[in-house]
C-alpha cells in the first residue's frame, strides 16, 4: 500500500498519502485540494487500498493531468483534474486578472489545453 510522500522528479510537488484515524487522505503538500480513499473507492468500484494505489500509480506514471492555478506567477492551488479544458475555461471566465493556469504531468512536462 503506497503510504507516505511522493516527490515529483522536478521537486515542485509533494503528494502526501496519510491515514489519520482510519481516513485515507491524499493531497499536495501546501495546497488545499485533497481527496479521500473512500471517494476513490466509490468512483472506481474498488476497495480503498487498491483505489488509492491506482490513483498514485496513475499520477506518478504521468497518466493523470495536474492543474496548477498561479496568481502573479506563484502556485496558489494544485489538483488532479479530469477536465483540463473546463478548468481553463472557468479560470478565464471567473478568475482574477492576475490568475493563470498551467497543466502538467508528474514529471513536469507541460500539457497543452
């Protein structure tokens, strides 16, 4: 079972996988977005531990897309996205003037949207 921390090869992101009080929680260190093992299990139809292992594998292998909201060039929010185009459209429509979006893979390679 993947527990602990996973640091992206470029050192910019750190995914934490913890289980306080039996509640599996996954999120990027320093940012508010997170998910829970129970949510991943519900979405995948698997038990929590296999669902978490798949999520981590998809992320660290580069299959998942990571959204980064930047304000004045500094990362303000980071999350795993299922719909980068929708996230970009929302940012352009509702975000402040100094907000930009970047999309990347775990290895730091850019994803064009």
